[in-house]
C-alpha cells in the first residue's frame, strides 16, 4: 500500500494546529472532515498495547492499539491520533518512539488500519485475516448447498415431473 505524503490541511484542526499546518491528517474529499472517511498520517508511536477480544467466535481477534503523535520544531505535541490494527494475527512489531506512516478509516475517533509502515525499522506491520480466496470458496459452497436444498424441497413438495413423453424407460 502506497501512502501519499502526509498532511493536507482540513477544516477542523486539533488544538494547537494552525490551518495548513503539516501536522493535520490528510483526509479524502468525501470524508466529512475525517469522520468515517479515509485518513493518512505520519508520526511517532506512543502507548503500544496488544489485546485479544472474543466476539462469539472460537478464534480471538488480535488488536494492536497505539497513539501516533506529531511534534513541532520546538517539541510541543501538535497532533494525537489513536490507531488500531485488528485481525486474526498481527505480523511485525512496533515500539514506543518508532516513526510510522499509516492510512485507513476513521471510526469513532480511532484510525482503523490494516497496515502500518514502520519508518524507523523500514518494515511493515500487517493485520492478517481470512484469505479472500478462502472466503469466496466458502460463499460458493454455501450457495451450492442452498441451491441443492431448494431443489430437494421443491421436488418433495411439488413432486417430480417425471421423464418427458416418449422418453425411453419412462
């Protein structure tokens, strides 16, 4: 995933940010000011935590959460954005103080991402899920079973039409 250079100005700047400041997260044109839309940011990692949540499934969802902070030339914090990676597993590592670049969707004030570029180590941190080909195969299998059940029920309820007239063996 290629993330554009960070920070274009937006209408509602965090406190301490001047309009046009390079600290404001870049948001897409259809985001409504960063609420529920695409956003990109770059900064320093703070408060890294890993936890697991069960949502009625046998396999837990792993969540890596942290804050991305930006500082001005004097050292004052000018931006603070909570970030989460969620998946069945997380590959890669982040440590407090690492510089990162991330892009994702804002949801309830949290930037939800599936990939973070660690600029300090030159690696990526990726949230892994169920592979897409496996999901497609599962849906095709479910559709085939549903079609078979519908065909079976229609045969039982409405009877088999039998072979066409003049068909041998009928």
